[in-house]
C-alpha cells in the first residue's frame, strides 16, 4: 500500500512539474511577442496563478465611471439632452473608444449630432457575453433609462472571445462565460476555486485559445458559431424588452476593418430575428486599416474614422 502511495505521489509531483515547465515556456513565448501587438504603455503581467473575476463583474455599479483605461467604462454622453430618448451602445474597445478621449469617440459624436443622450456600455476586450451579462443585472436598469434604440458594434474577434475564458494568455482575470443548453444561456459563477486555478494554468489557456481558433476556422462549424452569436443577441434583446416592457430597435454594425467570418450567414440569421444589420463596407469604400482610419500601433479606430462613419451610420439606420 505504501509503495502504491509513493507511486501516486511521485506521479502527481512529476505531472505538476511538467505542467509548470509547460506554463513557464508558454508564458515566456507570449511575453516576448506581447509588444508586437500592444502599445508600450502596457506592462506584461508577471508569471503567477491568480485567477479572479474583474471589477465589472463584481461591481458593475461603479465600473462605468469615466476613467479612460482597460478596466473601466465610459460615462454617458449628452446628458444635457435629458428630454430626448436615449441610445444604448454595446460592444468592445471599438465602441468604448480605446486610446481616445471622451469627445473623440463614437458615442460622443453620435450624441452631438442627434442631440440625444448615449449610454456607452461597451467594455474593452468585450464580446456578446458582456452585453448579455449586463442585461441580466438589475443594476443595469438602475443606471440606464428605458429606450427604444440599442446599437451593438461587432468585430470579427467577438466570435473568439465568446469561446475563451481569458482574452489573452497572459491575462489574470476571467471573462464572463456562458454555456449553451436547450437553446438557453447559463452563466458560470466561477465560485469553484479549484476549477478557477485549473483554468488559470497557462497550458490550459493556450489549448483553450488553440481550440477556439480551430473551431472558428472550420467552415463546418459556421452554423454552430453563428447560431450561438444570434442566441446572445436574442436573449439580450428579450431581457431588455422584458424589463422595459416595450419593443426596441436593435441595430448591429459590423465593423469590417478585418474580415468577419461567416458574415452573410450571420446577417441573414440576425435579420430573420428582427435585428437591423449593416456593415461599414455598406457605408464606405475606404480601407479602414489604413493609417488615417486605424491607429497603426494598436489597430483601433481613430477619431477621423468616427468623424467619417458616424453621419453615415445615422443616415443608414435612419436615426433621428
């Protein structure tokens, strides 16, 4: 019995050392490549196992505080137009306006032209689940007034983000995560510390990212992927209409500086469900990846991009 116990303990220690060595190698590879796609103002997280839920999950009330960084959200634009119907905006760092000041971002320009308040609920690094997560929270409805106009700005990477637990392998905070069962979404509570630790292993994060990329790039999964995306939109819309007790106009803008896989399939399914979908390619022939429209060190829209696109979006969606 003692011999068996020794073998078990030896195997556990050996396996743990293998995983640790694998984690360290993966960390160093990704740390060396980090600044090829990130501005130098950001520092690489140290190698450590510290899984935690980010502040916007634990404290959604105070997340949208107007601080211009990766871990906070925008204040509403155009509150001086309080007697007009507001607009609610969802999305990621594009809609948030990463690396731009408040007056330079899409929501501010939209508000200024339409003379309507715009509640920018975009979250940097976010995806469909960040929108849906908010619509499930009573806090959202305390802070955001009833409206009939909701806009979501989508980029191709939102597919990937909906399938992974960490935005980047070097990240320490877990993304909101939902499972799909019987055509319903169920949110993980991440209260199991052991599972949280397993998910935080760099090797596990690496394979999670690899598997997500393989899934997205396989055309055989196009239906599953687009169906999941549409489900997030449907469930979010249902929550909003249920709480506000009214039908809403839900617009989805496909921001195509980079390709959005299975765009036609996704668009057809969304439109069948009553969403109004348009693409930046429907609005302009400009290449949104050029220096004028995209910051070349971080690949986000410039203020000039929003100056050009905002009036076209208003006209295309017939907003007033």
